[in-house]
C-alpha cells in the first residue's frame, strides 16, 4: 500500500483509548519518563546549563506550525538585502543547551529517538517541560537557539551561510491557513510576505536541479465530539514555501559537513530502472502521457492531485522514496552516497531537534564547521551508531502512523460492514492485479481491496462493499460490489 501522510488533530476520544494503549504496548512504545530524567529536565528548564552570549531578541521572528502545536522547533525572519537578494534567518531550538551529554536526559532521548504521534496522545522525545516549555520557540519567550543566517541572491541561490548560537524571541505563532490567507489577501507584512517570494524562487531552483516534492493529499485524524473522524487535507502553497526554508537549511548544513569532512547526511539512492519502469506502466494504465524525453520530476509537477488518475499516480510515486537512510562519515572522506535523490542534492536533517534525535547532533556538527573548530567529543562518539538508531526510530514512527490510521478507519466503519461505497483504485498489486488499494471519497478512508474477478482498474472509480472492519486487529477490507 502506498505510504500515507498523516496529521493528527484534537484531543483524546474513547472508546479507542484501550485499543491505542494496547498498540503502544505491542510496539514497545516508551511510557512515562523515568524520575531521574524528569528531575534533570526540570532542573535544566529552571537553570539551563549555559546560555549564549549573543542576543538577537530584537529580531521579530515568527513560527509557522499546525494550530495546536506547542513543540516549536523553528522560527524565521525574512528580509531583503540592501544590495539585492534576500536574507533568511532561521532559528532552531537549541536542545543541547538543556541536555547534558551522557546524562539521564541524553540516554532517554537515544532510547526514544523520535516523537511519536497517536490520535489520543503524543509520546515526546523530551519531557514536555523542555519540548513544550523552556526549549520551545514559543511566542514571547526568550530561548537559546542555533541561528542560521543564509544570504540568497536575487534568484534565491545561497551565497553564504553562517551558524551561531544566540538568544531569540519569537513574536507570533502562525498557522498555515492563516499565513496563506494573509499572503493571498495582501495583508501580510514583508517578513511574512517574502515567504512566497523566497519559497517560489526555491521551488524553481528545485525544478532546475531535478528535485521532487510530491503534492500528495494527507489523511487527517480529527477528534469530533464523540468519536474520531477522518478527512483529506490538500497541502497549501504556504506548506511548500515553508518546507523550502527547511530544505534550504538542510542543504546548507550538508554542504558545511561535506566541506568539514565530518557529518551525518540524510541520503536516498536513485530509484532503480525497474521501479521507474513500473511507474511508466502505471502511467500508461492511468492514461497519463509520459513522453520518454520528459523527466520524471517534470511529469510529477504537471499533475493535479484533484484528478483521480493523477492522485493514483502520485500515490505510486511515493514508492520511489523508499530506501532513505542516514549516512555518517568522518576523517575527511565524503561517503560514497552523499545525495538525497528527491532533493537532488546533499541534504541532512537539522531543523527539528525537539522531535528528532539526529538534529541535535547535526546542529553541533554545523556549528563546529562554521567556526572552524573541532567537533565535540560527545558528538564524534555517537556518530557511528546514529544511523542505526535513527533507522529503528523511523521504522517505529512509520509503524505507529500506519497502524493508527488503520485503527481509526476500522472504528469509523465497524458498524457499516456490508455497505457499498464509491471509491477510486489507487494501487494495484503487480503480481496479484485482482488485489490492491482503494481510496473512498466519504469517509476519507484508504484501505485494501481483494477478490476482484479481473484486474482492478487503476485510477478508475469503483463501487466497493465493506467486508471487514475490526478496530482490534486494525483490519479494513473491501471487495468489488
């Protein structure tokens, strides 16, 4: 089944609580933080081990996140350069200012690796006194940050990068819908209005280098008055513009690491010819023209996710993103694989340290590279094991995401076994073309279909009958009606 993007909004709802608790047990998800970890976090929040001397609290930073988010990793300020071009200031939460290497907090973060998102609760990487308190870039709060200053030319190309520690203070917590509205109606002031200008330029550069950003609608779990509901959320242009700032920073970080000769990259090999060949067969089945002289990246950008045929193809495109991993290197020699095929450039994760373990280390590597000094010993010591830790943590996060959606879908449909729904076939198994995946229009369910008499019509509308919906086993199954 194609991987589904997922957002979770709202508060806890029963009776799924028991099923979700059972899932956390099955997946060995960490529970409450140990007492010594909480004590260390409380102490660090009250008296951070150290704070930077540089004060940049006069810069009016702002954050862009989902409305309910309180673990705010990034804050930005955008401006025009006097001689032309742009300046991107990107403040990243400085988790290392609160987490002592080798302490209880550090050890627990290595055990958890990532923040996990369930419909009824979040299992954070760090105690909330830090991740949603002292270390979070909340509006009006002075925080230590890793401050990136990236100067761009008039075309949006990076000309210089500086990374330093500083105290910052965000002025506003914005959300995507509000940002989009303000930019569209012309009420956004320049630091925010420039997000569209810079984001669009960076999107154009992504096209030039052959990078790919898939515009695949997200499945969203929404807590209603008495139960969970599902909805589809189409990404807004503001989502992409904001993502381009993070991509810019991740690319700049990778270049710093490669120049310094020590680092950890987020890598993705080029898709094998067989996978691209399968996509070409899929495009033909979906009546999508793909001339041989047209690059895959150009084709993807020409598609409209509102068209069922195009939506099905975009779902299939996610299969080319499998195989991403983390590659650590030291000693001056770059790794054999140093690029991320979807970014079409060297890239690393460095902008979400409150929610992802590796980003704290990436910040330290870039700070050392920019200052021309040695990498801290505690970073070098952890470097070899980080790729394995991140692989395991990412695998668990992906499993949580997939199973949570399956559980909510089953709960939503459990009283409708035997009912007939309108659906679109979004995936067909190559070796078992009578089986695949369908996407319902209402409710917003994506689930397996089996038992067709002939090959499923990829990208076509189909009437399907619900044959199974069991929240306990997270199973939803359809058959052709």
